[in-house]
C-alpha cells in the first residue's frame, strides 16, 4: 500500500523514485512471470488481457507495507504479480509477491525491479543511471 498516483504526478516525483512502483500497465510483460516456471513448470508464460488506459503508480515513500523494504536482485527469489480480485479495473491491481523457488529460512527476500536500462528518465528528460550492488553472479551492474 502507498499513495496512488496518476501518471502526471508520478512523473513529477521522479527525482525521488526509490519507492515508486508502476502498476496496472504490465499485464503482457512476460518477464514478470519469469520465476513462475521454476515453481510451476506448466504455468502460462504470460498473462492475458490488454489494459486500454495506462496504469497508476504507487508511491510508498511516506507510507506503505513491508513490500517497500524488499530489495532488488538480478537473481531474485520472488516475483511481483498484478492481482485483481474484487473489481474489474486492471489499472488498479494489488501487487503480490510470490516465491519463485523454495526459499530457505533466513535468506533475504528479493525481486527484480524490472527497470529497463536507458529507459528511466528524470524530470528534465535526461536518462537516469543507477548502479546495482545485488551481488548476484548474474548481476548486470545496473538497476537502470
């Protein structure tokens, strides 16, 4: 949970984007389903449905749930999934974290933030860069 923002307000807040999470506009992004095949080999490789209007953004900088403290990893053990359960508006799903594998006790919980390198911009339109320090053997070295 956090503050629900429309696209223009989310764009305005890009200078402090550490707790911004886009929702409802990535139903056809197969990378969000990546870990599912490890746990459920027969699961679909992508979700269905097209969201006509863009989604929203959650800003958890002021308040939110425990999910805002789950760190990024290039080799995550969780994956984030959009879930709609009590309404039909796919622009406003719940974001649920699922285990992508059996996770032993005391192992850090991580998920891939799904940024695309050279696709994150500041409020002036400049490409933002942020180094990744996840320590994974598969680390790309960059969050974005």
